[in-house]
């Protein structure tokens, strides 16, 4: 609610796997407006591999 709009990049989103038990965007969204994209469904294992790839050089 308000002027701020956030976009989630599916190539960078791990649904917080590796950090939290639940996706934090969905946890804090006051109107539950973050739908899952059926064209970008990933398993927990795929999300963990993405997390590892994204954080390997940190």
C-alpha cells in the first residue's frame, strides 16, 4: 500500500532457502499480494543450488 513497488527477479530469488524457513517477502507483505509464478516453479533442491551459486563468491 503506497507509492513503493518492489519487483522480484526470479533468477535471483531463492524463496529465502538457505536463510529462512519461509520467504520473507511473503511474511512481511501486508496484503498477501506475492503470487507464485507457475512458469518459474523450483524444488527446494533447485532453490538451494541457486542459493549456493549466488553466494559462492561472497
